């Protein structure tokens, strides 16, 4: 018969190895998530945020919209100034690759913290934590990258982690939330989601859980302090009205892709849809979530369906739900039927084998990421994705003159031409108002008065994809092609001199003999 002391030692050793195994699984999943979330400048908003960061660094936060020749209908809101200055600093210090790496690491930190917010009483194994993290990483692949939304993903994960520890009795962690919201409110409007999650925890955590984990009044005080801390930004008390206006302004909702519902014809939206179905199934077969998880999850789902930029917030929240309820559903319905499950439940990978696997994964990650983060890779991506050569030509040939381009390229032109107000519109339509958006739509959709808009606004040059409908229509009007950028398939076009006859056919590619930009 074993002595009690030996049993205690054996139990401690088993617990230590179980903890080490969980850490190894989380580390392995984090490597996979990093590969999914480190991305080049795929989000077109990055350019005007970067341009603003440079402007703020040298001249302070602008009072009015600083780049477009279209008069803004609303006051400029500089709420994201800290994100923009940070972004400009990262790019200035290490180029686009450093910005991509830092934002990818922030997304990984969000997923790791979301997994660690699993209640310790649930005793979720490492494999289930890793599976839930990888599922979240797959969904984040399409909404992460260099975008301020990653800041909100990380903020939501921190809030969930603190709430989890608060429920377990570690109440000191909640006092770190007001400084978090002070920074968060100056980087992204998603801080409002964090406040609502805190409010949900205050109202929905069961009384007996609150009495075990700390004073409910304490969490209420922290919520009030966090709400006040968010006011310390350039907008002041108007920050909450700004967030609401951004959510419910119909012009914004129609014009910003991030404010539109997910397009379920896209493959990434199918991943999100599958994650929603999976968590609902797991909730159903595992006994259901608690009130806080159910209502918070449902609220974030509605927010994600309303605006696809919130998909990342839902995915981060669901990480712990997939782990807890997946593990519970397995234990209830699958494990009892698996042969010899009881004999293998306590086994863990040998530490040497675990270390070797993690080192191999880290080496593979480095081999994959380092070339993608190089300056040459960033330059190649940007030249192929954005009108780099075309902008260089237009800047040298038509300095200071107004240029029409797609709204998704407007931010890039604001970055290339921050002075002189040569840009038409970019992806910040809330400040321009519906009248300005209508002017852009008139040209973009070739409405009957689109030519009048061009002449009325004094636009005589355009940078457009060679297959854009505007390019073909402008060619029919007699606009000439100055140069063609074969790398990004972009045309630089100019209006013809008065009296020039219009060509008889449209334009699908650059005409023969047109020089490269």
C-alpha cells in the first residue's frame, strides 16, 4: 500500500506534467495562429491611418478632414490617434514587415488570453484549447492583419480573462481595466464592446458566483472608472455619440465594407458560419452555457451579423466556449464509448519530445514568416496590389491636380499625396456625409450625371484598374491613357483637350503603344 506522502508527490507530479502539456498545446496552437494572422497591408484603411499618423506626429491631430478636396460634412473625429501614431512609428522603425509582425502578435495574444479565460474548474485539456485556438485563427485570418480591429480583439480578450479571474476570486486584476480602456478608447471604437461585456458580467453573473469571486460592487466601480477613463481622448464626452453615429448612420453602413453584413458567398464567411453552428451544437449537447456566456455570445453574434468588422470580436469570445463545451460534450457523449480511454487519459507527451516538436514548429514558422516580412516582399506586394507606379507617374506629371480613383485606393493616394488635397474619397465616409458619398457613387455607378460631377469638381485625371467600368467609360468620352502599370494592371488617364473627337470603342486593356508608368 502506498504511503500518503508518496500519493501526494505522485499527484503533484501528474498535475505538473498536465500543466506543462497544456502550455505546450497552447504554444503550438499560438504558432499556427501567428502564421494565419501575420499579413501584409491587405486592409486598404491602413494607408490613410498611416498618413494620419505621420501628420499627427509632425502637426498634431487635425481639426478638419486633411486629405480630400471634397468638403467634409461633419467634424473630423481623431479618436484613433494613438493607433495611427503607433502604426506610423512601427513603419518608420522597421517598415511594413514590423507593423505586420506586431499586429499579428497582438492577434495571437488575443487568442491565447481568450483560451486562458477558460475557468480552471472546467479542467479543459490542452488538445481542446489548441483546437479552439486554431479554429479561431482560421476565422481571424480574414479579419486580422494591420487594422485597428486587432486592438479591439486584444482588448476583448483581456476583459474576458480578467472577468474569468474575478469570478475565481482574483479580484485585484480588475483594477487594471481602467488604464486599459484609457488606451483602448484612443485606438479603436471597439472599446465600447469591452464596456458592454463588463456590464453583462456585472448584471448576469450568478449571485453565488459573485460572492465567491469577489465583490460585485468592486466590478461596478471598475466599470464606472473605465467608462470615465474612455473620456480622456480628443473627442471627450462626444466619443460615445461618435460611436453610436458610426453604427447607425445609413451612409456609413452602405459605404463601408466593414459595416456591411458578412458576405456568406465568400469562403472566410463560411468559416465564420461554421464556427457559429459549431458553438451552438456544442452548447446544445453539453448542457448549455451560463447566462453571461449565452447573452454575451448572442450579442456579439448580432454585432458580427450587423458589421463584419465585429466578426473578430465574436471569434475571440467563442474560443473559450469551444474549448469548454467541446471538452464537456466529448466527455459526455464520446469518451465513454472510446475503447481504453480510461487507460490513456493520464498520459502526456514526454518533455523532450514536446520540446523537439515545439522547436521544429518554431523553426518552420520562422522559415515561413521571415521572407514574408522582408522589405522586398512588402514592396512587391504593395506594387502588385496598389497603384504604386501609377501614383509615382501622376505625382511627377500632374503635381497638385485632382485625381479620381476607387474609394479603396483613395487612402493609398492620401498616403502618397498627403498635401494639396488631390484625393477624392477614401474609406472614412462618416466624415464626408451622404452628399459627398452620392457624388462618388454617381461616378462609380456611371449614373446619368456622372460626367457633370467630374467637370463640376474639376477632375481631369484618374488612376483606375484597367478593367474598371469607369476606365472604359472615360475612354469612350475621349480620355487618353497616359501610361499603364503592368504590375498592378493600372491606368493613368487624363481628360482630352477641348474639341478632341471621342473614340468609337470602349477600353478593356491599355491601348497598344501606351508606355509603362
